[in-house]
C-alpha cells in the first residue's frame, strides 16, 4: 500500500484551488434526527447529516433535498437554512487538504425510513441522547445543528418565529 497522496487532478476535491459549496439536510421526525455514517473522505466513518456538493444551477434547498434522497431515500420539504459551517482540513504541512462551506438546510420529513445509498454506509434516526450516549464519532457541527433544528421545531409548535 502506497503512502503517496493522489494528485489533485485525480480528486479535484482534495487540495482544491478554492472552497467548495456543500449542502446538508437536517431532517427531524419528532425528537429524532436522520444521520448517516459517511463512507468516503472527508469524514469517512463519522456520523453526520446527508449531504454533498451543490450542483451548478441548483438552489441550496434543491441540492440539500437531492442529496438527502440520493444518500437515504428519504424525501423532505426544505424549510429554511439553519446555518453555514466551515469545514477545513489541513495536512501535516499545514496545506488545505479539503475546504467546504457547508449550508445546513432544515427539511420537513415527508416519506421514507432511510436506507444507505450513494456514499452513506449506514443510516439511523437518533435522538440527541442516543448520539451523545453512544459517544459516536460525529462531524464537528452535528449536535449544534441538531439543537438548532429542534429549537426551530419547538418555535413552530409554539407559533413563534425567530426571524
């Protein structure tokens, strides 16, 4: 097994010339959120929200819902942006190996239980306590985004609007 890095041309996401725009779908069913265990770098083996790169001509909401369906088979209706998360990974020399600006979109669940597809190795509906209690390897912003989605859901139940 070689320890040499693949040239950037082989994987344009690795050592990019500029940040890439990614989208994530944060979908709740009650107090549980849909998460996937990532199958590919970056974040391989970690739990996070279904997502991927935004495609040319696609809105952020469209991209997030497309990625959701491709990775899990779940269908949701976009319900606004939760946050934008910087994901920057550097190699041992300090060079930027990966750089994503990730837009988290809240989705209102419509149908589907979730089955692994695309680059998701595993899919689960988990509560916050289950995620924290299992000490799962998670993407850095997972719990903060989960909390934002839960707060928005509670606001809607109470008839409040934060914006």
